[in-house]
C-alpha cells in the first residue's frame, strides 16, 4: 500500500524519473517516510536479520537530482523513449 499523493509521483511500470534541468535519468536523492511491519529473527548471539517486511504506507516527500540538485525539475517519463544519450551517467 502506498500513498503517493502527498509528494512527487513515483514512476509506474514502464516509466522513470528524468531531470528536465540536466537530463539525468539515473541518480536521484529520494526522501521518503515508510511505515512497516517487520519480522525480526535473532540468532543466539543476539544479532538480528529482517526476514519479512510488509509496507503499510509510504510517502515520497522529495526527489532531487543528484547531478544538478534541482527538485523542481523532476518529471516522470516513458522508460522506452527516455533519451539516455542526454544522461551524463549513461556512458
């Protein structure tokens, strides 16, 4: 279950984020809040490992471009037609 109406739209299947400012397609800083239920398994030494996680809610608060820092230029584009030649990290 996700609540995507509170912040930037998360790309659906077949979509991706793109920075309209610099063309970045691959590097983004994402701030999100998640509410989860987790099953923690502790070994005899007391170390734990999360074996199951159920996401109860998730809100993406901000997305900013790692390359130019802009948060106001992030857009959702079709993954198949995105111009990877414009992405500095695509090379």
